[in-house]
C-alpha cells in the first residue's frame, strides 16, 4: 500500500495570501495519477486537481498543482474565504487507492 | 444533473450487519466504476471498495475484506455495500462516489451516510 504523507498538518493564513501544500508518496505509482480534494465541514469531498496538475471542471485558476514521482504540490495563489478547508491528496494509479491524512488551511 | 443519493444513517451493535445504498441519476450508471470511501469522526478519507460497471471486477481494502460486499443493480441505478461483523472501528461516514476511470478519479460523491457501531 502506498503511503501519502501531507505537510504541514495545518496552515494558518490570511485571505489574499499564498498557500503551498505538499504531498509525498512512499513509492511511485502508475500514470502519475495524483488528485487533490477539498473538504469542508459536513460536506463530501470535492475534486480540485487530477492527473497531478489538471484542474477539475469549475475549479478557478488560482488553484494550481505540480509534481511527479513521489513529490507533489498544490498551490492556491491568493486565498479566498471559500478556500479555507481541509485538502487531501489521493493516488489512484496503483491499487489499493490511498489518501493522505489531510492539510487544514485555516484563517489566521 | 449528476446525483448520488445515499440511504440514511443508522446505529448498529457490534457484530451486527447493515446494507448501505446509493442511488444514481443523471448519468449512464452502468458504464461507471463506483467506489465506497469512509471517514471516521475527525479523521481522513479511507478507500473501502470499488466495482466495475458490469460488476466484472471488484476490489476491497484489507480492513474490510471478507466482511463487506460491494454490489450493484444497474437496472435500478443503485450501488450497495453489505456490511457484516461490524466493529467499533467501522464507525464512519460512508460515501459512494462515481469514477469515470482513466485520468479523472472520483468526480461526484454522495452526501454520505453515518454508520455508528456501538452497544
């Protein structure tokens, strides 16, 4: 099973600031199939990024992502109030699919 | 619009059984892989199981293998998760999710069902 480790655990920032989230895999996985999900309290996860760097439908361009192999990054260029949430990375290239433990982006 | 509507939450005793359902609309259900993902209170997401559109391929997480069964009825556009021998650690919100396969992972999710295992 591929372990995904996210850092930091919590990111305390103000609206308008830049957020950088990291996800490191314990080994490589097929097709660079790495996704990022956003989850707000009481809601289901929402797909933000797929294939390591492609924005999902309807996701604003302040969200960007990069990475390959075992190191991946999600960047939110200028935080909007609606962006404060928990973000999970997820690899879906090599079964069993796995998720990171999450990074909480909170208002400072 | 794509919708996944899940059955309601429930309290069940340890060792008990339960079947969750997830009814789909707004897309061709029978051609999509479907997943179950769970989230214990205050914890992260954990993949549980998935099933191919024609049910010809099924996989489980080790933690539920032999106790949970994923199935689907394409005539009813419904996904199921039959759970047996439930344990305290199975307490979680269970989500169903649609998987287009290929480069896009689970793109639509149900609202979640809270399963509480407690005596």
